[in-house]
């Protein structure tokens, strides 16, 4: 291995970590926006906490990627994943039982999707500070990071998609 190969490898690892941090900062922004739009919801306090926790956890990873190895971060993330998974199970069962096909048109479907995104993202973040992040994790992170922003923009631009939503879902942003 020559000196150029070592430097090239070190640069690519730095680039991957930088992309990982940017993805976490963007997801922190998304979860913070999700927290904000809950302000008009009838059960706002519950959902605001549900999105504020991952917003904070992602912000911490964006600022210091190795934070995922600290016990308080791990415990809070694990507890949040456990609670969100239980609620996802209940909402998923409700959607299945009612045979809902267009989940974004039902409030339970949007709640299910948001919590599922939270669970998947926090599981993706687990132990990311232990070893190098890796190209597979970063590629998955980029794809997941882009999705909620594109979906939100799509629903924002196409107002007819939001026509059947309750009034509290139409007024925050």
C-alpha cells in the first residue's frame, strides 16, 4: 500500500462521516418540523414528544457521531424505539383491520408512517459511532433522508391530495 492509497482511504472515510452527519442534521430538521406541525393536533403533546426525541437524538449525532455509544443516548433511543414500535403495531393493526389502502389519507396512516420512519431511522443510527459508518449505511441514510422531504413537498404542492384531511392537518405549514 502506497502513501497515496492511505490518504485516499482516509479522505473517503471523512467524506462518508460528513455525509452521515449531514443526513442526521437533515433528519433532525425533519423531525423538528414534524414536532412543529403537531401544534394543531388534538393530542399535540404526545406527538410533539414523539418527534422531538428523535430530532434531538439526530442533532446530537450530527454534531458528534460517536454519541451513539454513550449510555444515555442508547437508553433513550432504545426506549423510544420500543414505545414507537408498540404504537406502530397498534396503528398497523387498526389500518389492517379497517382495510385502509391509501394510508396518507387517514390520520392513523400518517401517524403510522411517521413513527415507522422514526423507528427505522433510530435503528439505522444504533452503534453508528462504534465503527466506521460504511457505504451501505450512508447510502440507506441518504435515500431515507430524501424521502420525507420529497413526500412533504409533493403533498404541499398538490393541494387536492390534502383536501380530505382534517382541518388541524392543513393549517400548520
